C-alpha cells in the first residue's frame, strides 16, 4: 500500500504522463568541473590566493602558517638557551641546602675538562650524585677533595624529600662555605643529593646520559678526571682491586673479607700502594671499604702501615672527621 498517491498529469487530449520524481532531496552545483581561469596569478608563497577557493579557508591557512612560523622561531630560541644553560638534577625537593665552594690553586686548565667531558658551549659542567645517607660513599668524598686540589669546583649538598633526616656532619661534608663567586667562574659543579636510593647514582650530562650506578663505577669516573693514564695491565689491576673492595671487602662474608685482607697484605709487602708506587682509585675505594666495615683494627701489619699512609693525606683526613 503506497504512503501517498500522485495524481496523474494530464495533457490536453487526455494523454496521461508519469510524474518525474527527483532522485535526491535537493540539488547543488558541481564544484569539480568549473572552467579553468583565463590566467593564473603569479605564485607568491604557500598562502597565495587561488581562484575558486573560499576566502575564509585562505584566511585559516594563512593563520596556520603564521602560527607554525612563530612556533619554529620559539623552538630555535629554546634550543639556543639549552646549549648555554645546564641545571642540576631537578628530581628533588630541597629541605636543606648548603652550598660551598672550594678555592684551591688551579693546576689544570678548563680545556682538559672539555676534552674529557665534552665541550658544551661554555656552560658549567655539573656532576650530580644521589647517595643514601645511611651508607655514605666515603670514596666519593675523598675524590671530591682531590678534584678540588686541581679544579675550581662549585660544591653543593642537598637533601631529597625521600629522606627524613640527615646527620649534620653529612650536610657539611664539603666543608663550610667560605666565599661565593659567580657560577660561570667555576670549572666544575659537584652536587651531592642525600636521597633514598639503593646505590649511589651519578650523572654529568643531565639531559642526555643514563645514570652511572655503584660507588666503584662512580669512583673510577671521578678519578679519571684527575688525568692519570695507565697501560692495559695496570688498568686491569686497578679495576680488579676496586671490584674486590666493593663486592668482597665491603659486601662479602667474613671469610671473603679475611681472604682480601691477606691478599692486600701480600701486595703491600711489595709496593707502597696497592698498584705501583702511586696512589690510585683502588687505594681510595679499599681504604673507605675498610673504614665502613670496621675491619681496619684487625688488618695485618702491611695493611695498617698503608692505612696510615692514606690518612696522612689531606683528602683522607677530612673524611676521617666524618667517622668520629
């Protein structure tokens, strides 16, 4: 049954014609087959006015191009600033801040640091270390003192919100503030953050590098900034002693600690230091491990003599004050 009936259309003479119904609701002009314009205007850019384009669309395109241009200029400006400014680790809430600066005579110029850490458009290079105050990395404090004897260092101590309290001597582990100079006058930034972390972590290129973890690995890196160069055999011996001090003397069982002390006693019977005739990072890490494990008093004779030689050096004596 049809919904509605269309009356027949009758012409004169009685002829019946079928009603022609439309095939769509309404008609629109075809926009795809317009005749081409007589002459194309000269091209003046991406936002040129084209024949047959809605003016409102052209205005929208022009506005979009202007916004993209301004965003590109802003990005270029930010990239330029990022090359000139370096900031320490932003992942901390500061509750206690103590900044100190060590003004030691310089024996090495800034070009050496540029060679080792990479040139960064004159910005101060920052070394940022996160460490747990429940087990302070003494070797890093010794190395900080050694670095202060060679470079002009801007030192700082911060407390992260994950730590409820830090002993006063750890808050002042870099000494009292004596003189403050503009940041750009220093060669190296050394920032220590007391934070609840399982092991020490370090970054020296905040934006681009993954953290270096472990006291031994950080100690190797910091000692390399002092500039010593060793052959392959000596470097291997130093690395071996560093790993032994960390994993056996500091973290091993009593049996392992005894075996390490005997090995140290035998090595120190032949040379003044663990590797060769000069102080290396192996001596620093091993001495600190002995202090932290309480094995110093039970050490053999050669080890006792070696420990006194370490303590006669100023960087070690400053750390001794923290242990009292």
